[in-house]
C-alpha cells in the first residue's frame, strides 16, 4: 500500500505499469486518473493546499480501510498539491484484488473519500479573482453509500 501527496507531476503510465503485477492473489486491477477540469471555460489555475503529515495519515487510514474491507492485494493513492492548470493530472487511485467487483468498489470508495473528506483545500482562479471550492451535495451523497 502506497500513499503519496506531492507537488510534482507523476507519470500515470509508469505508475500503472507495475501495479498489481506478480501476485497470485490479483485477478483485477482498477486505475483512475483525476484531471483538473474547467467546467466554465474560465479557470486559469487551481491551487490545492494541505497540512503535510496530517493529509498523508488521513489518506493512509482510508486506504487501509479499503484494503481490509475489500481484501485488496495492493492500493496506490497519489494526490497532488500546489498550483495546477486545466488538463493536469491531480490524483490517481489504483486497486488490485482477486476479483473485479472488489477492485472497482474499493476504487470508487477511495475516490469518493478523496473528493469529500480528504484534508485538501482547493481555490480556483479565474478572470473574476479567486474562490474557494465548496463541498457539493452530490459528492456527499456519493460518500453516504459507503
């Protein structure tokens, strides 16, 4: 199980290439790449803040919960912080399990947690200035199913 919170970009292909390989207890690997989007066509950049140490610990705890709950062979979570522009990779989740249902469910669980509960604060910058990103009801609803 690996959790990384970092400012620098990561190579999604390289991260995926060796993930879940070589284990007899892996029958499915699920990966997800989150990208900074620009819904309105006005986003210049997004800045993501976090508390070093606390953020990694919180994500590691939820990754361990997923590992135990779905009997995962491996888990990888990478989340970036700092200034990001539309189109840049912001995060990735990878899960490896004996069966696809567990790998997919665990990946969705982790993505829902990262979207709603992980200790990150996002600020969007556009032509009208900067605005903190508020939690969305849809994201909270998605988290409740777990």
